[in-house]
C-alpha cells in the first residue's frame, strides 16, 4: 500500500470508556514522531468531545420530539376529558332544572288544589240552592224570605268563587313566569322583588307541607339586576329547597327560612338562612364538593350545593359564602354584580 508509518489515538468518552479510534497513515517516514503523536492525542480529545456532544445533542433532540408528542397526546386526552366533563355538567344542569321545575309543578298543583276545591264546593252549593228554589217556585211554594236568603247565598258563594279563582289564576301566572324563565337564559334586566314574589308563591306549598315558615325580607321594587334570570332563580330555588330538606330533616315547631335581599350601588346580596340543625365542621368543609352527601339516607345526588356554587361563580359572576353552626342553623349568601358582564360557561 506504500505506507511508511501511521499514528493512532483512542477516542475516550467523558466516563473514560473507549468508543473509537482515530488513525493517520503516512506515505513517508514520520519526522518528529513524538511531537506529532502528542498533537494527535490532543486532536483526538477534541474530536471525541465533539462526537460525544453531537450524540448528546441528537439524543436531546429526539427526547424533545418525544416530549412534544407526549404533550400533544396528553393535551388531546385532557381536551377530550374536559369535553366529556362539560357534557356531563350540562346534563346535570338540565336534570337539576327539570327537578326544580318538577318541584314547582308539584307545589303549584298542591296550592291550586285548595282554592279550586273551595270554588267547586261553593259552586255545588249554588247549584243545590238554585235547584231547590226552582222546584219550590214551580210549586208556588217559594216565599219571599226564602228567595232573599237564596240570593244572599248566591252572592256570597259567587264572591267566594271569584276570590279563590283569582288566587288560582295568580298562582298559575306566577308559575308560568318562573317556568318560562327557567328555560330562557338570555341576559335581561329584572326586578328582584317581582322575581322573588313569583318564586316564593310557587314554593309556598313545599314549605307549608313541611310546617316551615318562609319569610321574605327587603323586597324593594327599586332593586333591579341585569343578569341571567334562569340561573338566578335556579340558584335561589335550589337553596330554598335545600334548606327545607337538610335544615329540617324532621318536622318541628318554629321552623323558619328567611330570604333576605340587600344591595348597594354595584352589588346585590341574597341570603338564605334557617334555624335548622346546621352543619358540623366536617360537613361544612366538604359541603361544596361534588357528590358529597351530608345525609345519605335522604337519597340526594350530593350535587346540589356544588352545582349552585358553580352556577353562582361561573354562570353569574358572583361569590358564594356558607356559614353554619350545629343546632343553630345555616346561612348561605351570594353576592352578584348588578350589571353582569360574565359570559355563561355552564350548561351551554
């Protein structure tokens, strides 16, 4: 091959391992071989370092590519999970709406039953009296005093029917307003007094059935709020219903739930307080967690306060506060802006 000499030097890694060799072939005799060998040894160290650096850089680039792939995969998984959670949340919201509407329907049906029953009874009395007087009239036996008594009875019964039918009509009107609002989630300016009046009427039967007095305070017609009425009424009705169920698991005398309203120039505060059984520390600290059940025997889903808290904060742009003491009752207060600039993020 015509080779007169060669010089070689091993390539060492930073750990001292040999991972290669570098060799130079000479056609002529090597002069100053020791100096050339020393220089070659120096070059071999530089070459080994560059090769190792390039290998590390390549490995790092491969690792970055893999990390980017993992991040993309995890991001997609999280996005899919979030979509499923939003879908589940929307279904739960719809179920809560239907449950709330169902309670309103039951309450209105119970309340309407009384005035309608009185009206039916009064109408039957009118029919019976009229038939009796007509029969005596045809037999020429009707006296003036009997006719006057019959006319007075007719007047009294007619007035009684009119009053009770008006009560029924007012309940139905209130129910229609609440029911329409439950499924109309457009932002609008509403009178908080009118909204609470209609809501309290539709829920009155629930409170009466459990022997609980509902007190509404500070119903000023001057308080107006620009918000999403469906969500606001759902929040208040859920809190009222929650108070009747969990605040008073057993019927007892003197049970009260107080609904208070106050406002300043920027904020509306609605509080629902009861003098019921209250919550212990553990229950109070976990009450807003999804699926937490203070009393599993009641058969609830454990989502009531969690959904309400989320509605207040995410759907109405407000704040939610809960205070409770065992055997002294519970108070829940929500603070809402009078002008709600929040965009709904739930149940869409």
